[in-house]
């Protein structure tokens, strides 16, 4: 959802005040002023973190460094951020590179600010995996916020990183559809053309790696999805894609669940419409039959006619 407000008092430039919301309660506030049209103020509100997820000054571990690396000299972090938001940054678009390819890459990074901020601790773990090492001073199980009061869990090792998603849904229909979808998702991974993809498993029970985590943190009504990430999955340019895919996996499932639900409702409506048409047609035929009977269209035979 996106709501924008503009002041068109000037033909050359306008004030833009835009609010946007996406999956998992991530909210944005984008502002442009006609006084400084090359400057964009971007505020980001993150999901409410659960107790087990580590936040430092309202941001995930490593988020500030990740922002500086992603945007370089374009960015200035405002402290404190705008009220109601976890982060406010000032982007000077006049400093965008002139090379079109580099400019496009930076603009994609700006549009992917969610991945830059929320994915910062995940990126740290995966970078060490590419080097076949474990980040120093990290726990055996790392909790990363990805939805309001919900975490995904990482088990980092030198040769692999295991990511576990407790899948939770509020609607009972969503739970059934998501469970069916995730089972098929796991089966699709066995196809030959996906042999190089990360290993994916689904289980209705808590994985052994999370046995020591609190029951509230691992509560799930649609099972647990586990991905095993190896160094080949984070090599070079694959790091960004893997980080984004893991970070938005629940949103990906939610999107397909809602699409499936919408498709089923559409099919049901069409089926009902066809049944109504069949009933209307039958009703019209019955009315015609009644009119024929009432209009003396049939001659009653008497006994003499029968003998003849």
C-alpha cells in the first residue's frame, strides 16, 4: 500500500510525502522537498523484535555498517530517527554515479533498503560461510527478526549455515494452504534441475537444533522449514540473492497462499454462477411445462375412445 501527498503549487518541482507498507509490517516514509529536489529523506519502520532477537539502538546488529557500505557517500544517517521509525537516512541523489549500470545498481539498493537493514546480521554470517569460518563472538543459535515478534534461527558452522523458519499464520485457511504449499515446495526441491539449490526440509515438529530455544519462540502452526546453505550458495554475486531469498521467504509463502486462496474463491464464484444459470434454466423449462398443462394442450381420452 502506498499513499502519496504532493503540493503542485509549482510547475517545476513538487513536495512529495509518501507512506508505504509491505509484508511483515515493514513501513516506509519517503519525502522530497522542492527546495532540495535531489535530496530524499527515507524513514524505515521495522517489525517489533521478539525478546530473543538482538537489536542495538533499534536496529539489527551490523545495520549501520551495512548502510554505509551499500550507499557510500550518498547517505547520511539521522540520529535520532523520525518519530515512529527505526531509521531515517538522508540520500543525496546528486552524488549518484554517472555510469548507468552503477547508477541502476545503487537505485536497486535503495529500493532494497529492507534487505540492507534487516539482512545485515544474516549477511555477516553468510560472508563468513563463504570464507568457511564462523563469525567471532556469535551464539550457537542466532535469532533474527523478520516478522512482528517472530524470528528465524541460524545455526552457523564453518562448512554450512542452517536456517530454520517457524511458520505461523493467523487464519485457519491460511494454515491449511501453507502446510500443503510447503510440502509441495519440499518435494519440488528433489527435481534434477534443482540439484544445486539449498537443501530444503519441512517438519511438523521442532528441529533438533532448536531444542534449547524457548517454546514461545519456536511456536508454529504450519510446521518448520529448514534450509541448509553451503559456501557455493553464497559465492560472489550469489550472496545478495541468497540473503534476499532467506529474508523474504515467509513473505514469499504468504503471497502464494493469498494467491491460492483468491484463485479458489474465483473458481467457487464461477461454479456458483454456473449452478445458478442451470437452476434458472430448469425453472424456465418447468414454467413452460406448467403453461402447456394449464392451456389444455392435452386431450383427455374417455372410455369409448380407448375401446376404439
